[in-house]
């Protein structure tokens, strides 16, 4: 069948729209409308601090880097007890990082702050429109104020296939040599809550106990013809890091195993929220542009393709929120930082029975109730309404027992009921959207 004039016109119009909104050489989709990643002014928690940092109103002693870091964490509401330590050279400050001088990372629900002695602070802040925004806090001695710069260097690692279609944080596990350089021939792992412990934390320090389970942390690797060899026994169940480096240079002497597990789960949630938001906003934008180009009635961007994109990303988000595929612990995990457990759990919220999605279990899994606390985050609340409605619908279907698929078979009906009760009490209006 020969194409009609109308179909040819429609195809030409579609091509025009895609050329206008698609990626040109060396330009990523997220750099273009509607995301306009580099053109829009961020409104994240750190951006709101920019004026104080650069005006000098942010009180600190620039010559005392630990004092600066401690004040930065306090101002941003990031607990010192969240500290985890990475010694692999996987940062733009590689010259300062080694097994004898690890980089410290701290986090809350919206921020990740990195620091290495003698260096500058690196921050990933979650912005409601832009998703993950990368900053470099450049400290100056003397009277020059601290500079807050958006970093493009971070894009070398924090975009592309490892983090999906949107810039985002990630946790990498590598085979580190004696200087901290990854042995590239051995490969690496991007780790998340579904990763086996045997693939986690290569190039990281890990404190806390985990019984007979083994991970790659606290150990150096040697290159061999087949890749790399690493002694996982040497780094197991570590309580004290003083034999590895001078812990007095850091705010905490630990790199807590539970904090690492929480951070991995949280990063996965942030990336899925960001990817879904980018994809749905872009699909709606392009459909509206096509409607206008063709002179058709405004569809509000909700084409069949847009709906499929929404459904696909809602499915990914719900699977993550409900810990589908989570690695099953075979031994009890014990934190090396009771202060982290206390600070994390204290954030709540709690239902009238005293239950919270931040309650730890740490015997067979990370949390007592397998629905992510990230459902309370600003990043979740900022995802587009059509995507959020789809997430609510799918989430309710699982928790109400309508969805009995294998992805969620590990969650008993009793636990599903508890989660529903917790959400009903702590996330008002969650299931207010009509269920399809």
C-alpha cells in the first residue's frame, strides 16, 4: 500500500518535532527541553545555601577543613553518623584518594556529600526538576569565600548506561590495587539492594559484623592473568580500621555496613525517580509539540506511547519500592554505628502503633517492612502526576493482594496489610487517585 499524502505529512511533522527535541551530536537528551539540565537554575537544598556560602554568611574556619565539613553537614541536615568510606580512585580528586586516605561520604534523603582530607567537598543534591545536580565546593584560604560550582567533570561517570537516561549517583564495587586504582581488566559491579554481598564494596571500607557472609570490602586485589585476585576473608567482620589508615582525620572511625546498605537502596530509588520523571516529562512535551505541529486538538500529551512509558517506569519504581529481588541475608548484620541507626529511625514518620518504614530487621533483610521510606522523599513527591498515579495504582494492587506476581511473593499478606496501615497513617492521600 502506498503512503497517503496525510501520512507523509504526519511523518514529516513528526520528524521535525523529533529533530527539534532529539539529541544532536555530543548533546544528551536531558540537555534539551523540557529538562534543559544545564540551562535551568537549580532549586535543591544546596543551591539554597549558595548565597550564604559565597557571601561569607556561612560561618566556618576555611583553614580547618574538619570544622568546615562538620558545619556543612549540620547546616544541610546530614548526620555525621552516616559516614561511609571509599578508597578506590573513582573520583575527580583521585590524586588525594588511596587506601591510606579514603574519601568519606555522608547522606540524608536528599543529599550526598563527599570529602577527602586536603581536598574539596563534592555534593550530589536532588532537585525537584533537574534530578541529581552535581556540585564542587571549592574552599579558599584567606578572605576569598567558598565557591559553589556545578560540576561537569562528574558526568564522566554519572551518566550513561550505569545510571540510565538521567544523571545520577551510583555505588561501584571494583578490584582495587595497592594504590586504590581499579584493576580494569577484572571488571566492576554497580551495586544495589539486589546485589549479592559477594559483589559489594570492593574499594570500600566496611565496619560491622555479618557472620559467615562475605563481601569485597577492606581488601586489596592483585592482578592475575584471569583478572584479579582478592582475599575476601581478610576484610570480613571488621570492627576497627586503624590498621588501614589514620581514622583521627575523619569525623567518625567507622564505615558502617548498614549505612552502606541503606545508601545503595536509596541511590537506586533516586535514579528510578529521576529516570521516570525525565522520560514522562519528555514524552508529554514531545506529544504536545506534535499536536501543535499537526494542528490537532491538545491531547495533554497523553498518547498511547506516553501511557506505555508511564506504565513501564511505574513498574520499575514499584518493584524497587517493595524491594523486589532484594538479596536475602543468611546471617545477622550488626551495625558498627548505633548513632546511625538511631538517627535514621528517628526521622519516622510512625503510625499510631509505633511502626515505621525506617525500622530495621537485619536478620534476613534490611528493613522490617518492605516498602521504601523513599516514598516520603521530596524526589518521589516531585515525579509527574501521571507517573505518580500509576505508581499508586500498582502499589495498591500489590499491597491489597490483587497482584500476586512472583516479584512480590516474598511479602506475606500480613506484611502487606501492615504496610498499607503504615502508609494510610503516614502518607495522607496516597491512594486518593481513582484505582483503574
